[in-house]
C-alpha cells in the first residue's frame, strides 16, 4: 500500500500545463512547505503533478498565491545536472486537490446571487442579524 501525503500551501508560481504523447493533460504545481523559524527555517519544495481532467480544472482556476490542498503519493527523484552535480526532487503524484480560501479577485462573482460562494462577505454586516 503506498504512502500518502497532504500538503496545504500557497502556489509558488502559476500552474504549468503540458500533454503526454497520448494526449493526457499534466498540470504541474510547485508548493513550498516551511518548518522551523528564524535562522533554523527550512523550506521544502514539492513538485506536484495532477493528471487528466483534474489537472485541466486545476490549471483553469489556480494561480500563483492561491491556497490549495493536495493529497497524493510522494516520491524522491534523484537527478544529475548537465554540469555533473547531483540533486534530488520531492515529487507528489496528486490523487485529489481542493481550494483552501477565497477565489482570486478576477474570478469573484460581480453580484451577490446568494447561495454558497455567491459574493458572500463575512466582514459585511447583515441587516437581518439582530446584533
């Protein structure tokens, strides 16, 4: 049984989309994860890949700075640069993802149509509330 990891973070850059030779969409996300503080702060960078329709949807709605949660199978990929230096990359094959915060301003509805996410502003007082 594979191990799973869940990461919640802001996107470090806009999603990158590409297709395999067979036409499957791959959406790549870069998520930073900080641990420690001050001089002991360490940032771990996760390269996340979302395949198929889920990847297309992620690329459509996510932008740099968006809060997102991804769940998937982590892996360590070792590589060698053209200069001969060895490195490693932490990768996640994403099985599921979700929004963690408001939609970016460009995607907010222009009017309050009611219902979930229909322009709701938690800071605005409601005339229907008695306090």
